[in-house]
């Protein structure tokens, strides 16, 4: 069964750096783009960007360009999302999601989410 | 950037009733790239409909997607207790993806 398993809850202070992960299993990781989606407390879904694990080609939403960095390590079937200086406003649940295919551009499998809490 | 506007914000209905959720795009979009998701509290979103009208694997046939151009609809024919959740539409266009703000379907 296809799965995306994300790293656990993070509690950080403003200014700290962070890297969270999303490991794919039971499918060919390099054949599907992986997106990151933010959900702030009590709010809707926001697309942050997407990465092709095959060659690390990355597309960012203009809202998140320069704020985060996406990367992937195909040797361990894992995508990453990182921050170099967290802000309180980064407090949210972050989901990774697999792009089903270029013919549908929908997300068919999702990770369980990683809660990031940033507070002084 | 395409903006997706969902209506209503909240829909209060009873089990067994029919639900009609709307998603309007700020400009005409390809129906091939319009999807719907369901999200329950504490859970990740789940893909319901892709290509505007195709049900994802395992999705019951009471869920129907329709529409084209700027206006899309998700219809749930007979609400089951497990259908009460938040629903999002999503479009992926030229290197940019957007979600609607969501419709909360609550029990009346």
C-alpha cells in the first residue's frame, strides 16, 4: 500500500532552523512529484510548492518562495521541507502529498501531517 | 493566479439529504485539473474527485463531481453520518496550484 510517512511534531523557538521529512513507500518514489501543503490552525489548505524527486526540480508558490527550501533524497525515498529561521507565523500542520500524475494534477496520497509549533 | 471561491462557507444538512457544494474559478480552467478533497478533523485530506468528475479509488458513488469552465459542483446524493467534514476544491494550472477556502458540511 502506498504510504507517505512524515516526521513527528516539532516545537521550536523563533529564529531556529528546522527540516521535516516525508518518506514514501510501496511505490517508485522517483516517478511522482511530491508537494507540500500548509494548514494553519483552524484554516484551509495552502499549496507551498512541489519537487520532482527524480532530479530535484522544484517549483515554489510565490507566497513561499524564499521562505522555505524543498529537497529530496531519492536514495532513501524521502522529501524534505526546511526553514532557516522560523517565525511564530510558521506554526501549522504541514502535509506532503503525492501528485497522482500530469494528466490529473491531483494529490492521491497524503502524509499524516507534521505539526510545527513555533513559540518563544 | 487562479482564485477558487467555494460556497457556501457552511452547509447545515441532515443525514439522508442531498448536498450541493460549489467551486467557482476566477477564470476559465481545464476541468482535467480540477479536484475535490474531504478533510475530517485531525486527518489529512482525502482525494474524492479528480478531472472534475472522476471518482478516486474507493470513493462511493454518492459523490459526484461536475462542471466546466469556471463553475464546478460536488454533489453528495444522500448524506451519510461520515460525510460531515470540510470539502476543498483544488486546481493545478501552469506551475501553480490553488485550493478553495473550503466548505464545512455540518449536521443540522
